[in-house]
């Protein structure tokens, strides 16, 4: 389990966690308020920072307890050659990670810096992000590599500290960039395709047991039992699973391209069951086990008997891209031209939920683990978020590349709150 700490500040050597106040700085020590964010494995209990540099008479030493959510701000005197050193400790106060970097800090805006703390035992790293002017932009560009013309990020998935990106090629066939993996919060990405004989990947999902599934163009599904390092053919050869979805250890493969419909496995990919034919795009399962499928031509379908039979739900446009079910039981669908529709009565009635959205041509609709809904729109860079169940939407795009022609087309989140999103070409992460 990962923990996300959005840490804000209080003064060079003074930790706000203890409730102390800012002290005035001399003019030559004009300071920047830096917001620190940490992503750490579950066993990390404390992160200590040590900051030195010319003009800093006494080293700045602070320590953050890794627990639910901490808010604090650290003010660092502006200047060059600031050495930021960080160590992580477990609950027994044994050091587990270390890293350092040298940066220039200005009194105004500061570009975000990613500091990776390497594990002393070779395990997962800790990622420290800092920057801003008392706060940082919501999105930061990750280290995802540039893609060849025609290639695109199709789907994202995450489990614990690991994030996966399925990347499709620009041509029809079995050749493409494949699946990329990041274990350091998106700072670096590595392609892993050992055993992946079809690398034109469109979908990726992770089961609750850690098995990773990749859907390919016409080559079926591949499964990995070692967190995406090696792959084995699972089945559905000749099917085009352009989207993969996980509900616990039930994995759904969606073929809306060739309209083969929905397939499911519950035995780690050993066998697949064909649940539904047709041009399907998305699947969601509620707490009672009811399955909802968004289709490209037939609206929303529902099964209350584990996929044995299906019925149509009226009240929404027929061309749907996504369906999302949140813990409250509310259902949301994303449409190609009419925005978002919401139902709070199991799909019996529907109402548009587009207040605050500048457009209605959705590229993606998703929910995170914090109770928020997210939308990407064609022609509008970045993302729109609703924290009130779709009653209103706000633009949350600070840090997103405004040269991007579109909003999010792929989205996932890590336990602990960090979000990852892509417009197809690049991948951003939240802070």
C-alpha cells in the first residue's frame, strides 16, 4: 500500500508539524515556500530531509511521519547549490532508503523536482516531489519516453507502487511499443515484452492478486504473474481486446473494435468465458455483483445474474464510451457527444450531469479512490473533476501541457491517492 503526503511548510529549521510559527528572514535570505509530496511503500514510517547550501548557516533538518495525511510547508532560503538529502525509515527507525540532489531555488516559482530514494535492500523506491511557490501545480509530466508517430498510450493501470501503460502501434498488426512499467512514480519507464509475441497492446489491467493482463490487436490476451516482467499467452487469439477491466480477480476483456463483445476470466487467464457479443466499450461491476456494459450503439446493458442474461437500460444516448459505478451506488456514463449522464436509482432514471464542462465530446470518464469523478474532453487540454457526484465540474489542469489538443484519454490511480493520466502521447501524474 502506498501513502501520499501532500506536505506544505513553515520555516527553514522549524517544522510546522509541531505547530511553530514562521520567523522573519533577512533580506539576503529570501525564501521559497516548497510543497513536498512523498510516495512510499507501506513499511516506510518516517522521511527525514536535510538541506544545506551556501548562505544556510544551520542545516535545515525536518522529519515527516508517514501517516494518513499531513499538511505542512517548508521554507528554504533561495540560492544555488542547495543540497536536498532525504532518508526513509521503517517503524523500527531503521533506515530503508536514501537519495540526494543539488538544485537552485528561486524566491519565485520553482519547477518541480523528482528525487528518487533508492531502497537499501533493493526493494521499491520512495519518490519525493518538491517545488512551487508555497504550492505546486496539480499535474507534473512524468519521464515517459517520446513515442513514434502513430503510437499512442491506450490504457493505464496501477497496483501498489507499480504503474503500467499499454501502448499501441500506428499500424494494424502485431508490432507496437508494447507495455511500459514504472516503479518509481513515473520518473522512469521501462518496456517489458519478454513473451509478449504481440506488442501492439491496447488494454492493460491488474487483478487483486497482482496478475497483470495485456490485450493486443488481434492477438488476444497475455498474462504476467511477475508484475509485468514476463508474459504468457492467455487466450482469445483473433480477438481485439482494446480495453481490459478488473473487478477483484475477475478480469474483463472488451472487444468493441471487431464487436466480439465481453469476455471474462476468473482463473488467472487459464480460461475465458464469452459473456456478451456486440460493440462494447466499457464494463463496471457494483457492490452487489450487477454488471454494467457501455456499448457504442445500444446504450447501457445490465446483467443481474453474473452475465448469463442482459437487459437494456433506457434514458441515455445510445453511443457510450465509459460506465463508472461509485461506492454510493450511483452510475455514470460518458457519451461521445452528450457529456455525462448520472443515475442514482440503479439505472431506472437518468439525468445529464454536465454543469461546468465546456464541451460534451468525452474522451474518458473515470473515478478515483477518493470519491472524485474525472473527465477528459476532446479539444480541451487537461482534466475536469467533480467532487460532488457530478453536480458540478471544475477545471483541474494546472501543469498540463497546453499544447496538447485533448484532455485525458487514459486514467488510473494508486492506492494513496496519486493519479496518472495521458492524452495519448504523454503521461502526467498528480502531486
